[in-house]
């Protein structure tokens, strides 16, 4: 016992002192490149890890032995700390608009626009000679007017913020009527009743889960009613004995009663999606022409732009939103606005959207192309590895982000399953694919790793990433086998 303590003490004494670490020539040069505070904190962490190792396993980390190994360990830690966490991945999960993977990919025009405004000052709220000082949403307002006919618009960080602002600005302290069939939870704690409470308005529920009639809404209106709100049930579908009161009827009622009709559309497709094989999604322009006063929708769902929330509609109501203190808290920066403006401009030519916007490029890609790609991939992968069987299977892609929950698009997957005599599982393969430089994210079902090819937007990049990952996996696997073999020999 005493001996063990003594030897542990001896190990602690082997650890170099910070002062001596700072005198190692390579460390000095790291300090020159990176600054002293950060390098010193990395060294302190190395010493802390070493002390923990001594306490836990009575051993020294191997880097303690000499100054060149100390410098090498430090170099590794510098490289790993400098690796950015937000780097590209290939989304082959079978969900195109994957919220956890950042939803929409931007079109090239948006990427260029953002890069430019990042590098230089821009007239975000600056009078360039057209008269009054513009607000930061003016440029988009003009485009939105062109595309949807809306008088005006207000842009905030996401659609959840848009709904909050819309309610706070036009109905705080008052009642808002919503159908019981539309009390939606979007996920991530966005529930219509909670948002109502946060906005300071009183939710008045009418109708039933499956049926709400015009007369239900009419009976709930009183002197304290500010608005009727419609919520698009974007992530679920009620079928069977149902009745939804349409915007057109509600608009007439609201007009007569002098209250507002507002709508949370969710996805907000600006073009008819049936041309991409999707079902028809209610469009903001249709809502406005039906007489809805304000419509809100996301920028990064079926619009294919940056994360943003757009409220479009009557100028008078939009002015209230623009003047509300929450707008200042929820407003977008120049990068988002530049990306949104560039994305919206693509909608001037709906025929070209399937080639210009990545979301539509993916959704409309012909099955035959995906089949050809799968054959190419299987051919180039099969040579690289010995552990997995690769098969090509039909699969179905979902749009995602609560958009079009009923729609599944035919697609093709590359499926990996362990060969009969393989010691390696698809779980290991999946883990490896997620750890490489350009991670490939698939989905594991029934002991198979599925890579849904509709998710790729760059075939050459995918072929390269998959083949090199498989080579590296084999290599790592050979090393593992070699190590376990040598351990066996030693034992
Ligand atoms: C997605 C969605 C939201 C939330 O939009 P975000 O842009 O994710 O904040 C709100 N309402 C509906 C109906 C939605 O579908």
C-alpha cells in the first residue's frame, strides 16, 4: 500500500512543470503563432489529463517522456481544437429538409449574395436617394409584392418568431380564435397555445378536432376579439369525417366583424409544388387573394432559402409589426436578408426552379438518374472492401421539417449489410462514416445501413467521399485485427 502511494507520488514528480514546458523551442514557436494564453491553457489541460491518468491508472501518458513528444501532443491538440464543428456533411438520411442538418441548402445566387455582403458595408437601412429612410425589409417587401401581391412584409428570424410577433403586435390583451383541429405542436416546444400565452393574448378554442364550422367561429366573436387565426396543419393530416372552414368564408366574416384574419402557413410554398410530384401546398398568394390579412411562413422549408420567418399582407397591420419592440429583438441580419432576397429572385422564373434551387433539384430528380448513380456507386465501392454486401434497393424519401407529411418520393438506396463471416457491424460502419472529413449520414434499419441517394446534390463528391471512406474503414479494420492478433500472441 505504502509502496503504491510512493510510486504514484513518483509518477506525479515525473510531470514537467509548466515553466519548463514554456521553454521548449517548438512550444515557443506555437506561442508566436497562436498567442500565449491559448497555448498555455492547452498545456495546462495536458497536465491535468496526465494527473487524472496517474490517479486513475497509475501510469504516465507517453507524451510526458521527452520534449519532442510533448510538442507533438500539443500540435495534435491545436489541430483538433481548430477543427470547425460546422462543416459539410452528406445527408443521405432519406429526409431532405432535415432540421437537425440545417434544412435548406442555399442556391448559388444566395451564396454569392451572402459572401458579398459579409465582405463589405451595405445599405441595409440607408437612404440611397429614393426619399425616406428605408427599413431593412424594404428590398424584400418589393420582391414579395411582385411575387405574391402582398402590400408589405416583415422579416424575422424564423416562422416561430413571425407567429409570436404577429400575435403580439395585433392582439396582445385580446382574444384570438383558433379551431381545435389546428392547435398544432411543431416540435421543439412550439405549440400554438404556448405561443399565444407568450404573445399576451387569450386563446379561444372553437369547434372540434375533426370539424369546425363557420358558425363556431362566428359565435365566439365578441368585443374583445382581435383576430381569427388559421394554422396550417403542416405536420399531420386529419382525414375521414372532417370539416375545415376555408379562408374565403372566414375572410368575409372577419371583414364584417372588423377583426383580422391571420394565418400561420408553416412551409409557405411560393410555387405550385405539383410540378415536383408533391401535393399542392397552400400558397401565401392564394391566402391573400382569399382575403387573409396576414400570412406567415418559413424561409428555410419549401421556400428553399435561409432560416427566416416572413409575414406578408396588409400594409397597416405590417406597420404595427414593424413598430413593435419585439421586431427589434427578432430582426434578421444582412446575411439572412441577402440570402432571402437572392432566393426569392429565383421565383421570377418558376420553370427554372428545379435546376436553380437545391431543394427542388433534389425533389424532382428523375428516378432513372438515381438508379444510374447507385450502379456507379456500387461498382466503385465493391472493389474497396471485403466486409459488407452492398445492394441497391428502392426506398422512399420524405420532404421533412414537418412539410408534406403524406408525401413520399420514390428513390434508390445503397444498402450495406455485414457479410456472413464479417466481424464488423453496420453500426461500426455508420459510426465511421460520421467521423470522416466529409461525413456521410445514412439511416440504420433492420441491421442495414441505408444511404438514400435522393439526398445528394453532388454525385462526384459522393462517389469520392464514399470510396475513400470505405478504403479508410478497411485500413482501420486491418489495424484493429493486427492489434488484437498481437495482443493474443503476447498473452
Ligand atoms: C414549421 C412551422 C412553424 C415554425 O417555423 P420555424 O421556421 O421552424 O420557426 C410554425 N408553424 C407551422 C405551421 C410550421 O409548420
